[in-house]
């Protein structure tokens, strides 16, 4: 963390905005969180894997769109309020212009342009990118009985049984905190 | 003017109600935009939902399209664009401000036990939720065996090689465009 802190100081607002713009534009068809990890953790190394993953869940608990919250988290960590604004503008500016253009076409011609097939194909690859994130991050943090149990419980409750996220977290978040809480006496 | 005030009021409050992500307020958004304000029809809402899911950027930008439809009735295309921008700002700013304040105190709590436990404990939980997301994503996109095949091959490429993901996503988009997927 401390060696990462030294390089963080040099990040410019423009670089933050451009990085989040890149994340947003690369995610056509979906896979925004996988792209966020690809840029923030792998390419720029602004955050460690664990810090990024836990931030993702925090961003789900706090009101607001998850990806918007994540941009604010990363931007604030890098450069305070100015960083948060740069990340938000980078994430939203070009996509808003694009989606309003699509809206104009849709409401004028009553037809979604013939990109539907292309987006359907892209979404299959976006799912692959998200699965890849599961495999790569899983190799690093699923290293014991408790982590694997938490992982499986979250997947089954939210993905298979389709419980609402808040109920899943209501049960699993306290369990995971109890498991991960630093216990000095036991270890000393 | 009244329409714009309604837009700001609606999305400003939905912003802070969207606990668990933007998708949680979609039913309320649908109700208010279609039955409450009559900004659009039911099938138009379904169409803008799929546009916002597929378009690049956060899927919460569906609010820009709701705002566009609302403004369209007031002052044509220019009114629509104004409505779209206003709806986006109203949806993003309140929650983002809250997130900013939370992040600030989180950054100060560098050495706290809670932060240590959250970073260690939430990681496996998050990986499970992401796996759930990818399952839900492919179901929502109505994928058949060919799409699953593309997903499988693309996953292999991502895990085994260092290929730029954009090339793979682009190739899959091309497959979709020519009608394979």
C-alpha cells in the first residue's frame, strides 16, 4: 500500500478522466466492472485486488449506480473531490452523448439502429470478460474453507435463487466481517 | 418547466433510494414515467431499457432517455436533450456526493480494524456476486448455445492469453452482426 501511495501522487486529473472514459467506452455490451478492474487494478495499479473487490461491494451497499459509485471511490482516493469529478465526467460524458444520439434516432425513426445483432454478440464476450474476472480474482482470494463458502453462498443466493442483493448482504456481510476481523489475542 | 421540475424531483429522490444499484429503482422509474407522467409508452420503456443496457457506460444512463422522452413533449429535440442532461445530473449528483463523503472517511480509516475486515472479508463475497452477475447477464441477453460457445471460447482466450479484450469483444460483435450469435 505504501509503495502504491508514492506513485498515486503523480496521477493527473486528465489521466483519471481518460481512464474512466476508456472503461466506459470499452464496455459496450456490458462488463463494466470487469473493465474497471482491468484498467484500475491491472493496467494502472491504482488499487490492490482486495481493496478493489471490497470497494465494489461497498459501492453496491451505498445508494447509487454501482459503477458511478466506484468511479467516485477511485477518483476520491487518487485526488480528492477533483479526482471524483474527473472520474465521473470521464465515465459519463461521452456515454451520455452517445445514448442521447441513440435516443434521438430511436424516438425519431421508431427503430433501434441495426446494431442489435452486434451488441448481442458483444454481450457474449462481455460475459466472458466478467467470468475471467471471477477466475483471476478467485485464484487470489479463494484460499481456504471460509472464503470458498462465502463465495459459493453469495453466488447461489444471488445468482441461482435470485434473492435481492440487500438480503444476501444482510446475511453474508456480517458473517464475512466476523471471519475477517483481526483477532490479535488468538494469533499472539 | 413543470416537466423539468418533475424530472429533477423524480431522479433526485430515486438517486438516494437506489440502494444496491440502479436496477433496484427501475420498477418505480417505469411506474412514474409510463403510468404517472405518460412520458412514454410501456413498449418504449422496454426498448430504451435494452438500448441503455447495450450502450457503453453505466446502465443507469437509461435516465437520460427517460429525460429525453419527457423533454421531447415540451420542446422537441432540443427540449429532449435538455431533459436528458437534467435527468442524468439529478440521478448522479446526490448519490455521488454521499459516496464521496463515505470514501473520504474510509480513506482516513486506513488502519482501522473494520477496514481490514471489510477488505479481507468482502473480497470472496464479491467474487461470488460477480459470478452471479455474469449468469444474470447472459440470461437477460437471452443467450442460446451459440452465445454460450462464444462466451466459452472468449473466456479461454482471456484466461490463457494476453490478448487485448477489446479485440475479442469486437470479434464477438462482428459475429453477432453477421448473425452467427
